[in-house]
C-alpha cells in the first residue's frame, strides 16, 4: 500500500520543505522528519504485515516520472529482502560490481518489536544534473504503540535510473564519488578514490603498496584488485554509501571496513589501511574463514587502528597483569567490545596471539590450515593444542615469550 500524507496546512508545509530542500543539512533533514514522525507513524500500526510506503506531499505525484519511481520503489521495497543477489528493479551491473548492492538496507525494517517495525517514507525525489537520474531519499521510521514514541532508524539514498517508461535503481556510491580524484596502480591492483575534503598522501600510498607486496608474499598469491575510498572520517563513509542519517555514523571518529566487491572504506584520513586489506585477501583466499581467526590474522599482520601488533601485544600483557582472572575461553566473539585503554581489542589480540603461537610451534603451513578450516572454532583450535581447559595457561605463556615474527 502506498500512503499519501495529507496535511491540514499543506501550503505552509510545502513552502517549508521547499526551503529545506534548497539546503539539505542534517539539522534541516531532521526537521523534515519531525513532521513525518508525527504524521506517518501515527497512521500505521506496528502489526501491519503488508508493506506501507508513505509518500511526502512535496513530491509531485502528477508527474509521470515521479509516479513510475514511486510505483517501482514500492515493488523494490516489497521484494528486496527475498534476495541480495538479484532484483528486477535494480541495475544488473551493480550485482557484478558490488555483489550485494543494497546490503545496507537488507531487512532494515526489523527490530525487537517485529520484522516490519520500521516503515519506509519516501521523503524526496531530487533531480540531478543528469536528466536520466534522480536521487530517491527514503526514511525508515518506527512507531511504538505502547510508549507512543517514534524512532528514526535511517535516512538512505538510492539512484533512480530513468530509461523511457522504466526505472531501475542503483547504488548511491558511484554518484556520490563521481568527482573524487582517482589514482590507479594496475600492477598492484589498487585504485584510490580520494575525498575532495583531503589531499592524497603520496608517501602513504607508497607504504600501502609495499604492505600489499608483503601480503602477497605471505599468502603466496598475486595482487587482488581492490578499490580504496579514502574518507576523512566514518561520517563521510556513511554519506557516500547513501546515508543522510544512521546512528552509527557518529559513534567513532576513526574507522572503516572491507566491503563486498573488494572495496575498502577508510574513515581514517589516511591512504593506509592494511588491516582491512588483509580482510579482502582472506575473504578471497579463505572464503570460509572463522570471523575470530580472520580478525586475528589481520591484527597479527597489520595491527589494529593506529598501532602495529607489537604495540597492542604489550597492551595485552599489561591487561592480563591487571586482570589475572580473565578467561580467554569465554571471549571468542571477535566483535565483543572489550577494549583496554580505549585502543586494544582484547578478542582481536587473543586471536592474533593464538596465530603467533601456532606459527612458533607448528609453522606457517599449520597457520594457513587454520585460515582454511571450515570447522567449529574449538575443533580447529584443538588441532594446535588449544582447548577451553588449557588456553589460559598456554596464551599466558606465549605473551611472555619474545614476539614471533611472520616471514
């Protein structure tokens, strides 16, 4: 069902939104949502099973193209969660380039209140300099009928590609970075996309290429072609991916990720992000790698955040001296947020120390076997002499030995 918002003072609303549309800052976008949260959500029951798409009154629904965009968007939203690898309302080339091009909004409707708690609201259809492309801005809003509170989950942008009377959507990333500086090294398989808010650091680019050469030597493989988006901070990463709002975009001042399609998003204002590049290599070379082991090998090879593994290793030693009862066996979730002095992830370092111990005792061939393993974690660790019963003793012994260097 497509729901049109009806307002008592429509002309005043339209005038306000036109002014906002001319200068879309975050504060102004949230001002739009203040009204949407009241009008759209109050008219929806959270137990609604069928899709409801609310459409802003500022959108001219008498315009033929807008009408087709609305209808196609409704069909896309209704079908997007059935498959990440194909959708007849999405540009085919995006699946080849990005693998899962709309992964960011897959099941975005879900919450603890139900599988369709967050309802889509089409906020704007914005023209671009290309008459065959328009920006489609969607908000996902939930309303809790018990507390009477409204919740905004995200504001997300898609590109509507217009071809005669047909609309196909595509990822916002290509549009948002079309004017970014591009630097490519074919030999190293590395393409940088540099934010206009920064200047490319040639020294760091050279260091990153050197790290990739070492990585290829360690894994005995050829360079893997990848694209590196160099942003000034995590907020900019979210923005180029299509988000006007996501609560995670304000959580950290640095960070990034390795994404599907061999893409690196760096929010560190830096052209070096070897930790995430390791993840690109492991995902290609060892597609079934355990997440805990994967973070360990990336940390062992490239450190984490601003610091190398050796620095973090010393912090882990200090952590253990201050937390003598810490039990390694109960903390093997790589993404459990246990940090020491705000920099050192204890789960990351635990896995890295396991791999260092494996290299020291069993050699590199056994370490590679751990990366290849498709078994449950503790079954895999048993092959290198580690059990829930002895891991605390073994890792505490390892941390007191000199660092075992990778070749």
